[in-house]
């Protein structure tokens, strides 16, 4: 009996690692497919790479979701145009999104807690984006671009902004929240069909 339990546990752990790796690969590809959006500075791009991480966090737990965020950014840092600064920000905010969502969902796996968890994660990511960018990311980014030039890119879109706090509150906060909401919406559309496959509860049928 003990050997059987060990074997089953080993199989589950192996499957979990395998699925996490696959979702990380998908997330990496999605991160490569980032694109500019209107009314945002050119160095801020939209991608859906948090989508596999959120799905993984729901299906396998928040650690797997965070692992997806880590792997995709470690791969993308080899192709970075920001000296790894953009990848650092993406990792911080990605974890702020998927970890709270996964933690809330795993205590009561139902649609209501999934909604609460994912919205909490999106809100956490959006709020944290203001503080992480102000105190960590943008000060580091000034090694590549002067702060006046950064604020100038925001002012080119909205001349009324006067400082970095205003830039982050007016632009980054709503943009990051909407980005999270898009991943949430797509997750709820596809998660029900994907989750049994990711957990190994049934085989995919064409």
C-alpha cells in the first residue's frame, strides 16, 4: 500500500511538473507576441502571457502559476530589449495576479471563488504596478532612458500629467487592471474544458 501511494504521488508530481512546463512554454510564446496599444507609451506593451499562468494557478495551485511566470521571463530575458527590466516587472506583477487568485480559489473550488480570486488578483496587480514601477522598475529603467524622457512619452499622450505618480495612476493602473481582466475573461471561457485535462482527470477526446 505504501509503495502504491509513493508511486501515485510520484506520478502526480511528475505530471504537475510536466503540465507546468508546457504552460510555461505557451506563456513564453504569448509573451513574444506582445504588441503596442493606443493611448499608452511605446515601451508599454500588451500580451496575454499571464493567461496560462492563471489557468495553471487554478488547476495546479499558485506555486505552479508563479513558476510559469518565472520561466517565461527567464526565457524572454535572452531576447530582451529592456535589459531585463521589463521581464522583472512582468514577473513581479504576474505573481501578484496569479498567486492571490490561486490561493483564494484553492480554499473553495467553485465559480464564485474563482471570480473573487481572479478579480482580487487583477486588482492587486494593478495597484502594485503603481508602487513597483515608482520605487523599483522606473528608477532602474532610468539607466536606459532619462526620467524626463519617460514622463515626456506620457505627456505626449496627455499633456496634463506633471509627474511620475500621475503617469502611473492615469495610465498604468487602469491599463494593468484591464490587462488582467482580459486574461480573466478568456480563462473563464476555456477553463472548464481545460482543467480536467491539466489535472489528468480524463483524456482529451477529439
